[in-house]
C-alpha cells in the first residue's frame, strides 16, 4: 500500500514537472521574438509579374523596338527576326502578339492616331476651338512628345505598304469624323450640313498633317524655325476661318 502511494506521488511529481516545463516552454515561446526573414527569404516570397503583365511587357517591347528600327529605315525593310531579336524574344514568340509585321505596323498606326485624338479631346476640355491657332500649339506640343510615332505616321502614309496606307486612311477618316462632331457645336457651323462640315474637317486635317510633317523634320533645338512654322500654320487656319464666314452652306 505504501509502495503504491509512493508510486502515485512520484507520478504526480513527474506530471507536475512535465506540466511546469510545458508551461515554461509556452511562456518562453510567447516571449521569444519571431526571427526576421532574411532578404533572400523576402525575395523568394515576393510575387513576380503575372502572366498577363509579362505578355503585355513583351508586346510593348516589340512595338518599341520596331518603332526604333523604323526610325533608321523604312518599316517595309524590317524583318520579323530582327524585331524579335531587338525585343529579346525568339521569333516564334512574335506570333503570340501579332499575326505579321503588317499587323504590328497597323498597331503602331493606331497608337499614333490615338495620340492625335487624345490631344483633340484635351483641347476640347480646355475650351480650345479645334480649328483655332491654339489647336496648332497643342498639336506641336504632342508631336514633340511623341516624335517617333509621328515620324512613322508621316513616312508610312505615302511610302508604306498598302496595308499600312489603308490603316492610316481609315484612322484619318475617324479623326476627321471626330473633328466634324466638334465643329458642329460651334455657332454658326451648327446649322451646316454634315457634308459641308466633313469638307471643313478634311481641310483642317490636311493642314494639321502638313504641319506635323514639317515639324518632325525640324530639329527640336531649332526653336526659331519651329516658331515660324507654328505662326504660318496658325495664319493658314485664320484664313480658312475668314473664308468660312462668307461661305454659303448647302441647304440642309
């Protein structure tokens, strides 16, 4: 009987010691600071770009390199292989983004024309008349900010492949249509027929494109020649505006 009691007492002592040790460990666990992750561990757990982001980055690299190469010679002379090599991808990867070099070229045209439409909208927000002299200054500013795109547009409009020329013509018609809509909001042009407004819009687009074609040939540091070109084009727009004042529009 005595032995049993001693055994039970020993068991209780062991149990108490074990519980005490566990409690100490738990208390110790709570008090010990968590180890800080090493920079390498952080690097391993930092998420990389998503697949969609990586694909868009490659697509943009192809566009940028093609535009840069086209600045040295005609776009038609570029090969798919050299564009892919410049972008750092294998030629087969090119087809994940574009069906052909012409497809890439059409995208460049669309991007350049998107800049034109954007500056027209910016002028609209600032209350600038789309046919006024201030519009030319906005065009000049945007053309200088996107020099490579506008040079590409000017060169390929007449010297590019048939596919690119068609794409440019389509984009210019869309641009003229947007300009027609803006002109229709200006009194007294708001009473003019769509046909007459289209004619005026085409005239302004022709003047603006001529301006851009000359501007991109002028060295950006040659501020004197650029100022003279802006002034001359602004006066051309003024002459057109004076002619519109005496024009008899077609009956609606």
